[in-house]
C-alpha cells in the first residue's frame, strides 16, 4: 500500500502549509513567498504525475519563490503592512488638526499638559494657554504635542 507522503504533491503542499504558518510567527514577510513556491510546485507535480523528477521540483520551487518575492513583496507590504521608510499619514492624522483641552495654564516656558482622547500629553505652544482652553494639535513629536489656541 502506497503512503500518502510518498506523493510529491502532498509533500510540497505540506511544506507550503508549514511555511505559511511560520510566516505568522516570524517577522520579515519573506517566508510567505516560499510557501507560494511550494504550492505551485505541488500543483505542477499533481498535473504532471510521476514524470517530474526531484531536481526539477527544486528548480521550480526556487524560481517561483524568488520570482514572486522580487515581484510582489514591496507591493503587498505597501498595501497591507506599515512601511517604516515612509511617514505614515494615517498615524499623523490621528493627532494633527484635532482638538485637545489644556489641563493647566502653560508656564512661562510655554510648556504644559493637554488632554486628548482621555490621555494626558506633554505639550508646547508659542502662545499663552490657560487651563480649560481648547487647543488645536499642530504636530506630534514623539510623546509631546505642539499645539496652538483654537481661534
């Protein structure tokens, strides 16, 4: 009786499944494309039957994996993942242009604290700001907000 694991298409399918699962645990978004290569190899093995030897299976696996990696990695990362090289507008928009409320008077150094979305933030302003005054967030610098009085 022939074992299910003696069929190359089953082995390549399982290798691809393991690679896809590893991608969920390991960072980098690279292993995913080797999973695609394994599944394409499994499909070719299924369609060609026994005439597809191991050397050609490995060549197809590597060529498909590297080709998909080079072709689609940046495209998919831009679409679905945060890109560290580019400033994210969605993160900036969470603060910029929004209203906050001054918790106390800003001192002579024009530094104080504001409340924004239920959280207290260190803030700076070029204008005098009094406690309870509504301010507009101009910019976010790490854990500090740059604000101006609401007109």
